[in-house]
């Protein structure tokens, strides 16, 4: 799954560098395959997941796909190193940096920097927060995060204790 997400991001980079229609089609196919693989793993609809991804702004898609490339990477406190380890806010900082969005270091500051939105308005790539923890919405009621010591970056159901949703595209707006 992580490798397929990398393929989608590589295809997007190639298309952006070349602006050739064939490369854009390759990105669309790689993104669709990523959605299908993830949906199959999670027992959700691949078509509905892909529809949500397609509706999200490109930077949100890049951040979310970037986080998916780190599936299986261990939780490590106060760390933000791809392939080595992440804590929850380290994963979000790194993933959003791949999309050109700078987030504060601490989870509470990250969600405070984003415009509050209703859960019904959330798009893949938006931030989810409950006290002491932050994650990235994937779509179809799922989130990607680095949960706690002894675990790895994973996709799971949105936590019922999620207390705030934030539009990641508004981070840094004045």
C-alpha cells in the first residue's frame, strides 16, 4: 500500500514537471489503484473513496498520500523522519511539508492554525484532533495517524473522541 501511494505521488510529480496529458492519466490510474488497494484493506468502497479524493484540493491529496507512504513506520516520540519514525504531529508536519504547507510542531497548535470545519464538510487531507493527538482524514470515515509508542503509522476509523476538524488549506492564512 505504501509503495502504491509513492507511485501515485511520483506520477503526479512527473505530470507536474512535464505537463503532458499521458503523465496526468498515469497519475489518475496510480491514484485509483491506491484508493482501490486501501479500500480493499479496509473493507470500504474504492469508488466512494476515490470520489472523495478527487474532490479534495491537490495539496490535501498530496499530504494524505504522503502520509500513506509511511504506513508501517514505527511511532517515535518527538520524531519526524520518513521511514524511521513519527509521532502524531511529526507525521502531519512531514506529510503537509510534501504539499508545501508548513504546520506548527505541536498537535494543539496545528489544529488551532486550521479553520474549524464541520465533520460533514471534511475532505481527505483535512486535520482531525482530539486532545493530545492529531491525524489526517483519508475519507470514508477513516484517518491515517501515528498513534502511540509500540504502534506504527496506520489507517483506522476516525476516533469517536475526535473533538475538532480543521481545513488544512487554511493553515497559515491571515
